[in-house]
């Protein structure tokens, strides 16, 4: 039985190519081609087989009639890809449109959330400013210093937290 290596050698010689010429055309070493031809390598990738076929100007099945691995030989079936039925395309298009719509909705929701956080931040800042004015008035009216210190430290904490809310982009 003819192996891939012996077929490669026969086809290469019939085209008048040396190992070096073929190796330059398909961009692998002449040693690698020699190993394939002598059976010293156990397998050839399909992409390499396609490069060889293109270089030798032979159809793929002519080189790759059998897949030889060690002593085992198996017939390799080549099948053209089966196109999807038309209804599959419309289903895929529908799914794509649904996903695109969902992404758009999520982006809009994200923008609303950013604006909502910003509005909450602005409201908190205004509330804090008003609370500071009321605290000053309460101190003037006789609020004990210890209570004023507690309230001031709480307002400073809230100011820090509110300051960490990012501005919308």
C-alpha cells in the first residue's frame, strides 16, 4: 500500500521538484519533507497537506487518500461543509438582533444609573451644606460643644463618602 510519504515523493518528482525547491515553496525544512517521504514522521497536519497540494498543483485527495499512522491505515473521508438551512440563518439573525437590542437596553440602563448616582450625590451635598448651616445656628443658640463635635464628625464622614461617588462620564 502506498503511503502519504511515498505518494508525496512520487508527485514531487513528477513535477520535477527537489526536496529543497519544495521546502522553499511551502516554507518548511527539506529535512521535514524528507522525514514525511521516508515515513519517519508519524503524521501530517491537514494544513501542511493543503500547502503541499497547492505547491504540487494536485487535488487534496490525490495526496491524502489514506491517513497512515505507524502501521495502521484508515481511509480519510473528505466532506464539504453542509450549509445551514435558510431558516437557521433567519433564526441566527433574530437572535443577533435580540442580543443587540438587549445590549442597547443595558447600556441605557447603565447611563441612567450613572445619572441617578450623580443626582443622589448632588442631593447629599446640598443636604450636608444645609445641615452645616443649621448646626452653626444651633451652636449659636447654645448647643453643647460635645454634641456639636459629634454632629460635625458624622457630617465629615458623610462628606467623605459622598465625595467618593464618581462623576458620570
